[in-house]
């Protein structure tokens, strides 16, 4: 029965994609909305008929994720929690996910959540540039902000977190959590300072090591917290019963639950893969013993449209594992994070059309939805959404793909962590930018 439901869903989603790509003359989202709406209605009937619409939140859910834009932080936390707590009694809750871009946030916001849930339920999440949820997409604008809350319940499922403040302890802290909790997935919330300089390199290596602790790979998914809407611009990390403004918070999800994932960004390849043959700090001096600028000129001249790369893909997952290019000069190609000699890199340029961007995002989401998830987490790049929000509404189109009754909660941050499979099918965890990373739990 489960296989039948997954097959029907997969076929239905591919039908949506064909409608979106081939029946809309201008290949734009606005023209495709009515088609998606009709398809969503048919999917809802399919789920109701098969019983697959049960979600991770217990009971029949009207508002699976709570949301508020109240200017008072305590009132905002209380209002958002009240929406989702209709489905889960406080005594049944195992944890709450909290993503917020509130100008104040912090202790007062948490107090509002605890007004309804009490003081024993752990809260996990971080501050952000904006939220995405069943209520739609909401990016920070001026001094306003929003709060999204999901209260989770499930028999045998557990959440355990660790906070690591020192870069030298990233590896031991994350591996220690994995050893204790034996998780099916790791949620990662990172303070922006932890991604700078040597600390960022140590964290990325720690994430790689965590992924190799299990045969087939252990998925690590999350975001770099954004605090630009906070006083002083300091991001906040929520970890159980504490709030931190430094380091990394890792949350282990354990129990009888499965994780499905996907990732995509709006970048395309420029030329073929190259090997780093010389580096100085965060600057690539040579690729295949040639200056990066010379490689770019040779690749651009072979294209009908000349483009300069904005990112490089690192390792084997070139379609998504991206590092931003800070500067290209005769001295080399400076990145926002260093790479090692011998690493493979693929130069990446923005895709030619907005439709290609939508296409890539939906491709990342479809396999997750085909697994009939009971909860969907989405982590997107704020800079990318700001570039496209008035043109294509990329992630609103993605939200239209999710069946009604399935909770969706996510955030816009300053970079994402997520798993992809390499050329030989092995799961690898990468740091992504200008991307969307999706995970479904069932």
C-alpha cells in the first residue's frame, strides 16, 4: 500500500512538472498557479482516500505550523504556538521548532511559547532572515519580523542537542552527540562567526566526519543563523532550554523515523571540472596549473553568452556544494572559504532563466514529497530569495507542491548545510549557498 501511494504521488508530481514546464507559454510561475491549485486539490483527495495525510503532529491538524507577526515578542510566541498546539496537547509534545526574524526575539519570545507548552518541552531553532511555512514566505522587511513554530509529537521519537562554542571542539562535540543518540539525522544551527576563517574550515571538516559515521552516510541539514534584524546584528541559537549567541547547536533526531532529502541551487556549470594545484589561504592560485582567470577566459569564449562565475562547486557534488567567489584577479580566485590542493572544483554561473531556477528547486523537492513525509523542513538562502522574490516567487511555487495537511517549516539564512549523493551514490554533507535544502521526516 505504501509503495502504491508513493508511486501515485511521484507520478502526480511529475504531471505537475510537465504542466508547469510545457503548458505555460511564458514558462512563468504566475501562469502556472491555477494548474498547481487544481492538482493540489486532486492530491488532497488522493491522500484522504489512502490515509496518507497523517502528519508528525498528532491528531487532525488545521494549522500544522503556527505563525505570527505581532510586534510584541511574548505575544508573537504565544500566538504562533497556539495555532499549532491545537493539534498537540502540551503533555504529548516532544519538542518545538522555532524559527524567527523578530526584531527582539530571545527570552521574551521563548516565554510566549512556554506560556502554552510549559517549561519542560525543549525548543530548537535559530534567528533568521525570514521564514517559510504553510502560511507562505515571509522575508524581513525594515524593522518588522515574524515567528514560525511547530510543536512535534511522536511515539519513540527523541531530540537531543549539544552546544559547541569552540572551533577546536566542533568535531568532538558533534561526534559525541552522534555516539550518544544514534540519530537518523542531525539538525545544525550555526552562528555566523563560526563560519569565518579557520573556524569555518574546522566546522566543515567536522560535518564531513559526522556524515561518515554511518554506512550510507548520516544526513546533516541546517542553516547559518541570520541576526541582521537583531540589535547589534547578533544571531540567536535556541537549544532545548538555553539561548546562545555563539558557536554551533546540533540536534540529533532519533527513533523510528526516516529522513529523505534534496538540494538545489540556481547555478549552472561553466566548462568542465578542474583540480586545484596551488592555493594560498582562501585564494586558488592555479587550476590544472593554469591561472583561474585564464581558465575563465577560455571557457567563456566557447559559450554563446559570456558569463563570469560567481561560485565554485567543491568536491564531487558540483550541482549544489557551492562556495562563493569573493574576487577574481591576476593573483588568483579568492573564495569565502578555503579549499585544499587536490580538490576538484567546478566553476558555476547563474542560470540563464528564472524558469531554470524554479525547475531545479522543484526537482530537489519532488523526491522528498514522493516519500510521503509527515514533516517538511526547508532551508533557503536569503540573498537568493531577495534576488528572485519580485520576479518568480520560487519558494512559493515550492510550497504549492506540498500536500495540504503536511507541516512545512523553514527559514532563510546565510548559507545552508545539506546532504547530496556523489557520483557513486554515497551521501556527502556540504555547505551550500544561494540554494534550497529540503528534508522530509516520516
